[in-house]
């Protein structure tokens, strides 16, 4: 299990920010399950995009894009993947 939240600063451009949603068991497309931590990332470069990413533990941490949606879709993605859990106040922002 990961200790979160992790510093996603290397993945963020100025004006972007990431919100740690928490962790849960994730089932991949092959049917295997593993623990993963999830983040919503709002990017502003080239238009606004919202990315749902999962951080996968291993020999090295891997950030995997789960879904990308144009615009600010933080609430819609959080609702779809995490139901009634509220957004974390632990946002990481690049200035």
C-alpha cells in the first residue's frame, strides 16, 4: 500500500494542480486487482483538461492516465470513480 499523497509537482505545469482522492483496490483490464492511489489533475496548458490518474506502486512509482475529459470535470470524474467521497483538501498546486 502506498503512503499518500505523493508530490506530483514534476507532472504539473504552472497553473495546474492535483487533488489526492485516496486509495482503493483497482481491477485492471486483465482482471487483476491491486491497491492504487488516485488523483484528479487539472491542466491549463492548451485548454483546460481534467485527468483522473492512478499511482501504481512497484519498483518505481508509475502514474497512469485512467481518463481525460476536456474542461473542468473534477466533480464528474470524482463522482464516477469515488461515489460520495468528498474531494480532498490536500491539493498540490503549481504557481
